[in-house]
C-alpha cells in the first residue's frame, strides 16, 4: 500500500476542485478532488463530523458545490440521475410492499412491462442472496435482509456508480461480511452496468477489506491529504500480518501525533 500522486484518467465519476460551505458560512470542503476508475472500489475516510456524507451527496448531484465540478462519464453532473445510486446507512424499505415490489420501484420510470420489471426484480434479489424471498414483507425480514432489498433496488436501476454511506453500520458482522462480498463480486462480474463503488465508512477493517483506493480527508474545512493505493491480494484476511500492518498505517493518518512533553 502506498501513495500515488499522478492524475487518474478514464474516470467514471470525478470531482474536481470542490468547495462547499453551509448556509451559515461554515466551510466544509476545500479543493476536493476524487476520481473513480472503472472496476475500482473507492473508500473515503476521515475524522467524524467533517462532512463525508455531504460529499457523497455532492458526488451524486443531490447538492451543488459552491465551486468546482462533478463529472459522470466525462459530462457535468448537476442533478441526481439513475446512473448514480446513493445507498444510506439507514435501511429504506416500504412496509406495505413485499421484497419484489420494493425493488420494482426503481424501474417505474423505465419503459418496461410489469412482467419485465418482475423478472428483473427477481434477478436483482437473487444477486444479493435473496432468491426465494421475493414475497416477504419488511416486517418479516431481518435488518440484513432489508438492507439487501435496498441494495437490490439500487442494482435494478442499472447504475454505473454506487455511492454507499456507511451501508453496513447497523448490521451484525457476519451479515455485513457476506453483503460486502456480494457487492464486490457484482462489481466485477460484468453482469450489470455497475462500474465503480465509492463508500464512506468509519470501519477501517471494512475499508481495507474492500478498497482499491482510499481517499483520506483531514479536519474541516476538509481536503484530501492522501490517496492510498491498496495492493494486497484478494481475498484479504484481517488476521494476516500484512493486513494489520496496513491497518496500522491507516490509523496513523487519522490519529494526531502525540505532543512531546
């Protein structure tokens, strides 16, 4: 793992020179530059409360930066688009709809028949390990199953990019581990239009398991202080010496040095 400073080309999604402040004049970001290449899993880490979730909303076109530009496939992105899916840490499912109906919501604007939507919803649920659970309602599901439904719904919209905001935060570790692996496998399966994932997480073990590149932000106003390439071979075991050495390195970026007495 190390630092790579050269410019990245052929980006699916990129943010260039992003500045942002809240309405009260509180500066949040200063010259943020982030790029996601095809087939890359990107993680964004930094201290709590610096606006990482806000940054995802800017990347998805939900918020307009004060300065700078976001591009999707080389074209400016000014508003939300189905080609970029945002998945929140809060699990969003509609209790009056079964799993299949929840997934079909993402296809309502597409020119598809009901049969086509049902078939695609079934395939999307199968991809996230819910084959055979299409008729369950949210109240009959565990938290992990509901999050899988939300992710299947996002897949069904055929996005190029997933923006994930602490997507596994409320899941038990065993469920989260399986879901992380499912998403990573889908990213590289070539069976969907998905090209890249950008994830915000406080869980550095999770970040190191998944990420190809890690953007490290500092305190407000946040800037990118390092872009780290993760070169460990997959699958990555948190119990390995190499993994723990790299984990210590990540912690060193986020832990201020102790002052000498």
